[in-house]
C-alpha cells in the first residue's frame, strides 16, 4: 500500500498543515521540496522518536522504515523555532532527545507530546513561551500586504525566517501545484500555460528539481511514493 497519509488544515496562524501516516510495504519514498519546516514524531520498531525536519530546497529519495507510524506539524512560512536558525535546517534535520509516551524535549524544556488532535494546543503553548515566533514582515508579504521595507531588507527577512529566498519558495509552490494538477489528469500543455511556465522543458526542469519526477511519470503514475502532496 505504501505510505498512507491523513492530513488536515489548521486555524492556527503558526501551522500550515497537520498530518499523520503509516508505512505499509514500502521501503523508499520521494521527499518533495517544501519551504516549510516540520516537527515529526514517529514510532519505529517499538521506539518513540522525534525530530525537526528543515525546509527542503529540492526533491530527494528517502528510506521508509517498515511498519512505522508518523505524526507531523508543518509550520507556516515565516514561523521559526528560536533556538534553531532556519538556514542551518535547510535540507537537514535535528533529532530531539528523550522522547516518551507523554512528553518530548524541545528548545531546552520538556513539553507534553503532541498528537493529531491537540497540535494547536501544543503550538499555542510554544508561542506563549516565546519558543515559536512568526516574523510579521514575512507574514504581511505572504498575505499580499504592503510593507515599509526595501527589497533587500525583505529578502534578508525571508532568508532568516525560512532559510530560503521568496523566489525559491514561489518556485516550489508552483511545482507542487503543477504536480497536483497533472496527477488530477489535466493535460500537460494546460498546466504549463496556466501556471506560467515558459514551455514544457521549463516545467520539466522544475518538476525534476522540486518533485523528483517528470510530468509523464506523474501523469502515468510511474512514481515512487511521494511525501505529503495535497492540493494547495
């Protein structure tokens, strides 16, 4: 069956998505690019583990442990963990120590272990403790609101808050949207036109970099298991 995903949106300004999954009969997946960082808790071989997965600037192949269950909180763009600079997390991860059935260690303190249903309460506690913050300039730009900052200043804020440039984030989101549209059966020329790609080779390069598969692979479903890909 592969990786079986369940995900939901959130009403928290600090959370982009909450998800959970389990692995069944798959040993590898394609981890597609994302501008977001994620707190992940998983059970593997009877052990509980947790980590912070950073933004991913390109698609990679990743092993999948057999019979494992996963839960994740994908944080909104511009939301940061004070003690982990985003630029150090890009294309990387940090494992969290001492995870138990009830709690985990994060940012120098012990916190109740979150789950699919209480993710918002967990993040609210982190925000109140000033462990998780959201850059107001990045938030306003993402919402399409004007900011009294120079382009250079905004670029620095994006890099500091996400580890990536705004242009890279937009390219990732466009590629994810393209992959979703192709998977839904839309013709490749239509996707190319509607999303503003110059031509098919331009789309192909973007998909290979950020999704790890060609448009033909996605159309004909000749792909390895993909990480969380939901409709934007």
